[in-house]
C-alpha cells in the first residue's frame, strides 16, 4: 500500500519536485492551521490529490488504515479532555469542544498522511534522491540497485518459502525451536541465490563499462509546461495559506468554549490557498478526461 | 572491427586444477553469425566470458594464449574499451538489469562510459524505438514480461554500438514465443547492421538455420568449426544426442545435404517419394471433441485416481480470475503434460495439488485428502513439487544431507530411502558433492531426489526442461517414465512440445484458465498446428502418428528400405 505505482496520468508525469512541492505545502499548512474548516478544506484537497494520484484502490486502502486512527483520536480526546464547557449531557464529562478539537486533529492527521501518500504513490524515490548532488553518483547507483533488487529478493523469498513448505518443512507451525531451525531452509537458499545473483549482476555491470571512470549524469525526468502551471498554483496556495495563518484566519480557539466556526476575518486568503492548491488537481482531472 | 581471433586459449578458474578451456583456437570473420554449441559444462559460457574480457578482468584465474576482439587484446584492453566493442547478453534477464526503469536501464552503460546527456538521449530514443519498447520508456523493469526484459537487456547493450554481440543462451528462460522473437531480432541485427554474433545455445532447433557457422565445444576443447550443415554431420558421428531431433533423424543416413529446418526436411521427404495426403493427419472424430473443454479424462488412463479436481475456480485477492471451472482426474502411472501460454493459469493450477493455493470454488482431492482441510506441509508426503529453479530447494553442503533433511523435516528416520533415491537418480557418486557445485542437470536430479526420498504419490514439475541440453532432457524424460511405471503420477508444466511428444502419455491444454483440450498426446497434439514437435511437423500429411523420434525413424526407414541397394547420395 502507498508504494510507487506507475500510472498513465498527469500526476505521474509531473516532475518529482512539483509533487514534492504540493505534498510539502499540504504538510506545512496542516501543521500551521488549527481552524476546523481550514483543516477540512486542506484534508479535502489532500484526499482528492491522493485519489487522483493513487486511484480508487489506493484511496480505499488508505482510508482503511487512516480512518480508524482518525476516529481513535476523536474518541480519545472526547474521553480525556475536560477543558470544554458545552457538555453533551449534564453530568457527563463529554464536551462539544473536545469533540470538535478531536475532529480537527483527525482532519489534520488525514491531511498529513494523505500528503505523504501522494508523494509515495506518484514519485520514485530515486527520482527525488537524484536531485541531490550527493546521490547523483555511486550512492545513487547503489540506491537504484537496491530499489530494483528489493522486490526481486522478496519474490525470491516467497518462492523459496513455497518450495520448502511443499517439501514438508514447517515454518509456521510446530515447536518454536524446530520452526527457527527450519527457517534456515529459507534463509540459506536465499543467501546463496542472492550471492549468485550479485555475482552475475556484477559481471553484467562490468560488461557494460561500470568502473570505467566518472559516470555521466543523465536525468530522465523532464520539466513540462504542466509543471510550471502546477507550481504557480502551489506557490499561490502556499502564499495564501501562510497569509491566512499570519492573519490568524486559520487559527481557532476551542476551549473553554468554541468560537464561532464561520467568523473568518479575511476569507480571500483561504480562497487563494484553496484555488491555488486545487489547480494541479483540476489539471490532473482534465488531463485524465480530455487531454489524453 | 567485428573480427574475433582466439589463439591457443587455455583458462583455469581460480582454485581449479582442471582447465575450463584448453588450447582453443578459432577465427570469426566480421559480420558472421556463429552458433556456439556443446553440452552442459562444455565451456560455452567460459569462452564467451573470455571473448568479452570478463576473463581475466572480472574472474581472475590463469589464462594462456590470446583473445583479440575487434582488434583489441582482451588481456591488455580494460573493460571500458571492451564495452564499446563487445556487448554481452546473459541467460537470465533478471540478473543483468540494473536500473529500476526502462529508460534508465538503457542509459546505464552509456553513463558508465561518460557519454554526454544529449548523446545518451539520442541513443536511448533510437534503441527503444528499434526494440519496440518506446511505449514502455517510463515503465518499471519489474513489471515487464520475461521477453520484454530480455529485449531490454539487448537494447541496453546495443545502445553502446558494439561491433560484436555475445549471447549466452538468451532464450533459455523464455517461453517459445518470446524466444522466437528474440532470435529474430538477433538475426535482423546481424543482417541489417552487420554485427558479428556469437550465440551460445542448447536448443539448436531454434537457431541452427540462422547461423552461418557452428563452433562445437566438448570438455573445454573446440572439436569442430564449420558451416552448420557440415558440422551437424560431424556431430552426428560423435554423439547424435547433441543434435536437435530433425537433424539427428537425417544425420544417420547418407544424404548429401542435411536439412536444418522443417521446410528443408519436407522437401527431402518429397524427393524420397513421400506423398502428401491431406486426409492422413486429419482426425475428424476427435477434432471437435478436442476443441471443447473436457469434463472427463480419457477412459483409457491407467491405475487408480490419485488427483481429482472438481469444478475448481480460483481468483487472486486482486480480483483476477485465473481458473474457471477446472475438472479433471489424474491416475497413478500417468505422465501428464500441462501446456498453455504464459498467464494461462498453469502454475496456479499446479499449486492447488498440494494446497499451496486453496480453491475459491470447487475442490481438489489428492490421495483421498481434500486440500482445503490440509496444510501444505501435511500434503508433502503425497505431492512432491519441483520448482522451476532447483536452487530454491538446495542448501545443504552435500547431496546426501539434502535428502536426509527432507526426512528430518517430516520427522522420519532414514530406513534406506536416501540410498534408494540416490540410486534411482544415479547420484551415488555425487552423494558427498555440494549441490551448488553440480551442473544444471545434476542439480535438478538432486532436487528431484530430495522430493522422491519422501516417496510422494504425485510429482509436479514446473518447467523441468529449461536450460537442459538434449541428452539431459532425454535422461529426465526416461526417469519420469520409470517413476510413472512404478505407480507415481507425474504432472509436468512445460512449453517444450518435443519433450511432451516423447515422454507424456496425456496432454492438457489450458487457455485463459479453462481446459480447452485434454486427452492422449496423439489426439491433442494432432489437433494443434503450432504447438507441435518438430518431427510431427516434418511428417505432417505424409505419415500419420509420427510424434516421437523412434516413430520418425521407423517412418523414414520404411521408405529407405524400398531404396535398399540403390545409391541415395543424389538426394
């Protein structure tokens, strides 16, 4: 879940820095904001972004994992907070303020995790790390190799487990000592196969000139017109969000009594944030439906 | 640029006292397509490593003699200089692809040699287009099929514009369709770009006709070099089991020109007096029946039922339905081949035999046990499962310990079963050898012995002929027949039509999760046009029921008998 998935959509065609900027902006604003409506707006943008980037399946899996966590925050806050004054029922310690605060924190959690999810499903880690000069050379190559081989090793391990279980080797049942000993039947072939694979890979790499000297840099990622447009929206959204937080529009006092929910002083800053951050989403939606 | 010259090459791997190559000398002219043939362990891969400079630069060891490729002495020239002259493609694409994405993989070698980004971009674009991989430019390597991965490996090498291309059994891990595609690409590169090609291959029937020349290695020595047809005749005198069935069939007789393809063979048969009769190979009473899904196995199958599958349906968690209402019975003493395209559901079906997968619908009963109620480990005494890669099973320091481990894992004591299994698989001399030091065929026998020591009733073998030469395939086939005669049920998943024709008694054809044909091999194979053994295609419409080498030999001798005493050399 929430691992990179190649998809033929705009979100995956955008430069990794553009996606990083979008996720980073959501992440930052989610930490700055405390107003429930602002957090709701941000969470809605983040979840829409995740749905665009990861598709329905990823979205479902994300909600399956994060919704119970959000619910737990809400319930926990309701149970332990005693600072609110508007009680649901006289004599009970559960207040409306605690519920709204819990809800706001749940929305913050959803926005933060969705921001991470967007980055995770639509950007290859090596694309992002290649932006750093440190990772452009051998460390980058080692990392790329690790990323390429990790799924191969997992598949290899799964295959060996199946083969040994089919042979009668008990890996999940029986006395603990036997199970531990039987795990050698997986680890040893895996280690031996991996060493053979590493040798063959080394051979193939040398045959293609590795070790010849300084490697040249070839950036596969490109900057598109859509990147610049999306970045303009993201920076406008970031500016609007920071201004809203600066002006206190995005802040909210929960205790001891809730302040009015819809008493924004300068709502246009929020409108700028929402419009700016929605621009990449609209572009992605449009690309999916028309531009293709 | 593409000339290869080897003079008195002798090579010892590090810590080895036996030469892997001994006094090898030959010359390959620029632009030639050379097939490097020889049995398992004959030194083909070692020779290719020497030509690419990996020997001595990567492997070390002791080397005598000289190797010159494209005018460079491999001992003096370093890997960078050699990488631009010689390109290497290895057996398993999985073990030669380095980068996570297609575009980055093609650029890898160019980056190593320090080419400019503009040049890399141009080369990458050109090569991807040539190999039809352009639409996969941004795809992840792990999501490509085996054939696409091998194409990508080839693309990555050719992006360096080498003048010599070395290929070490590049099709051994591929299905027949992908293998054919790769070979055609190689031929095209040879013909259109004039690259020198040196291809090491076990399955000669796929590529014998493509090559200009054949080099033959035996125990590290070059025992012959020459045009393919002449070399085939020479090899037939040495050991006919090294040849593909068609060439082997004709090589035993005194024909002037040996046929290398089915087309050439049929021309020869016509010249010998074989008459084409369209009715001969048609089997109207079977044809329609075979094309429908079979609910019941043929009545003539021997022994008691060992596996019974009723209306089996299976869907993976992602929602992909892989098996749709499979019903079949397997009997003791049967050798059954399961054939079908990649993704047809063959391995998924086989994994139901021992409960590695549980039916979503229907049921699978093996030896009276319903697999839904048993764990995989509890089915191991009934079903032996040999994976594609025998290395997945082998990890002990000796073959004997490997066999003993199977008994230990099941809490059994050795009451002579280990010795019996070693004897059955002719591994007695290798009992103390490290399984990882054995050749491909020996490793496979060791893995099979590790299963047989537990005396399973049913043996499931997943692609057992991959990477085996003709001799090893024949040995394996004979062994499986012996096991069937001893009452085992042998179930083989394979793409190898020749192996099926020689050794299977019954063939099941799976397509898109459904059985579309099931019956005795003669009936099922006769209903096919493409998935047929070479010898069947040779005699198609000339003579009915020719599937195996023996049947083909008899058919040929019948005609030759009529010519007895006459001179046949005009043919």
